């Protein structure tokens, strides 16, 4: 019997991670890189990417970066093309870049709604389509993992654009799975609950971490390791028969 741990081995695989310079993105980069994948990370700010690259290299990870703003189509096309050129192919795409906007629904700015939808869902389509057509479909192999949120699985006040966009990621994922399974491509989503990040920092400061921890059956918020196992399942051969699924990593919040 072969070593079952080898199912998670990503040696020889390549990965592109958007929003990969900090927060949850760098955790995801650590997971893929620690298990052997060669990486391209991307975000809008080069200084953040340099720091992230140096951090990952210190772990022994083979990593490079591309500065790009995925809300811009030309930047997205360039990111996809540069990643394929530098890596030779993209086996794993992690659609992690995203943003939030808080406002009462009746007063939510329309232009802000459009901005959140464009970044959190439209950009995922543009990048996934480009990577699939230029790398994954020709190679008959791919793993696409997109970041949804527990906010996409339930209603919450004052986050109408964010909730809507993250709910859209779930059905976007199902659509990719249905369309591209025949090419050996799987598509799945992660739906994190409350984790320390730039997006949640203000909430934790205003309301206290315990407010959010106590809402979870496990009585805690996520830490810097809690997304890694789920990502590795979807990215590796361990999850080769899983597609179109969304896994909540939220301490059980969406179960109650």
C-alpha cells in the first residue's frame, strides 16, 4: 500500500494565489508551498509582496510575485500570462483577493456595490477563464479554489454587497465544476468564518474577539493554521473526486 500522506504532496505542482501577500492569503501560500508547490503570489502593493516573498522563501518555498490589480481586466490578463510564462503552467489557482464594504442596505452606495461585486466575483471569472483556457484545459488538469465566506451562506445586516458577492462565489464554483470537470479540472470553495485579518480588525477592536468566538460552537475564532488542511484537500490528489463543493471553516457558526 502506498503512503497515504503522498496524496497531499504537491511536489512538481504550480500555484497562483491572488491576494497572497498577507492575511489569509499568506497562510494559503504557506500551505501550498510547504507541501512542495512552486508559487506565484499577487496583490496590488509591491512592498507587501516583497515582504511575503521573503517570508515564504525563508520557509524554503520556491516563490515569485506579480504586482496586479485584478479588478482591472488588462492587469488580470497580464497576471495570468506572466504566471503561466514563469511557472510553465498553472496547476492550482487560488482566488483569494477580495474586499468588503459596510453600510446600511438602504444607504449602500451603488458604486461601492459595483466595486465589491467586480472584485469579489467578476474578477474570479476573468482570471479563472484565462488560466483555464491557456493552461488547465490544454493540460487536462487543474484545481481552482475560490474564497467565499460564511457571509455568503447566511444573511447579515450592513454587508449587502459582500454577502451577495460571496454567495455568488458558491454558485460560480458549482458552475465551473459542471463545465470543466471533463477537462480534469476541479473547482471548490472555502467559506471562512471569523479569522484575524485586515478585514476583521475593526470588528474585533469595536466588539471584542470574544463576541465572535462565543457565537461559534467551538468557542473560538480561526487561527493561522485552520484553513490550511481544507485548502490542501482541495488542491491535492486527496480531493481529486471532490468538485463543486463549498466547505465552511467557521467553528460551526453556519451549523446553528
